[in-house]
């Protein structure tokens, strides 16, 4: 009986393919490095990096545990609210678009057109959406909510489509044979199959939106991003450290909770 090592050694070795692929990867890596230039780095860059690390180690605890409108705790709650509300709005808009994109629900022509629209929505960066909505609504959390909602539509609809196209259609045939109405098919045939999957996808997207909401504040769309930018521009590194610690702690807590909820939804409570 051949050993595993003997069997492995008997397999053909395509050294030419390995050499060609290695050469291509090395050339691509070298070409990518050509875009990186360290000549423009200022001498004070390393000292600033040291000050940032020092600010994280010695944060402004008064600001970190401040529950007023200018405190870290309030801004974190506002950021979480922007992400949550934006996710809900985005999901409500993504569900009908997902059904219009599913080839097993609508004609193929309708499915293709809707998917092209979703591709266009996903192509535009989030900061561009943020700047656009700022011109419409002005600075504040409402612009952030709208931006997060539009950002969520593309990804949520794409994942919803995958779930819809994996539906067990034999259930519908059985329900038709016993005289169920269209509403009963949706209520007892579609929703039970999609509810837990849709909710799991929404929780996953909320986890991502929490990070996006913190970045959108940099352009004035509410949340904790704007105070972080102002603190960095003013070289108040202790405040920067407080904001970063609070943001990291919030994201870790949300990620742990969301992962546990998603596992329960997928495997069943």
C-alpha cells in the first residue's frame, strides 16, 4: 500500500507553469511598488505617528466617558443610530429590487435591467454619495442615514437575490395543489424560507455600515468622524486616542453580537 508521501511524489510537476506564474506575480509586485514613494514623507511624520500612539495609550478619559452631545459616548450612539436606520431603509428598498432581479421570479429582461441598475448603485463610492446628499439635506445625521441606505441597497439586493433563487419551488407546487391563494403562498411558502436568511444578511450589512458611518462623518454626514478629523487637524492626540478607543470598542462589541445572532439565525434558535 502506497504511502501518502509516495503518492504525492508520483504526481506530475509542472515547473514551467509554476515558474511563469511566479514571474508574473513578482513583476506585478514590483510594478505596484513603483506607485509608492517615500521621498515626500516629512521628517515630522514619525514623530506624529509616535504622538498618535501616545494619545491611544494616554487618552482623554473625560472626553471618553462624556455623555453630552460633544462626548464620545453620545457620538458613538449617533453613529450606531445612523448605521442602524440606514440599514433598515436600505433593506426595505433592496427587497423589491431583489425580487425584480431574481430570474426565477420575473422575466429575464426585467432581471437583467434591474441588475444593471444595482451594479450602477454599487459602483459609486460612499463618500461621493455622502457629498451629494450633503448638498441636498445639509450637514448632519440625516445625510449619513441616506448615504448608508443607498450604500446598503446594492449589496443587500445582491445577497437577497441569491437567497431568492435558491428557494425550494416544490413547496409552491404543493400549496397550489391544495388550493392556496397567492397571499398564502407568500406568507407560508416564501417568508419562512427567506426570513432568517434576510435577517442574517441585514445584520452582516449593519456591521459593515457601522464602519462606513464612522467614515462618513469626515465629510460632515454626522457621527464620530467629524470630531475625529477636527481633533487630528488640531493635533489633540489625547482626544484622538479617546475617539479611536471608543470606536474600536463599539465595533468589537457589535461584531461579537452580530456574529452570534447570525449563527443562531442560520442554524436555528
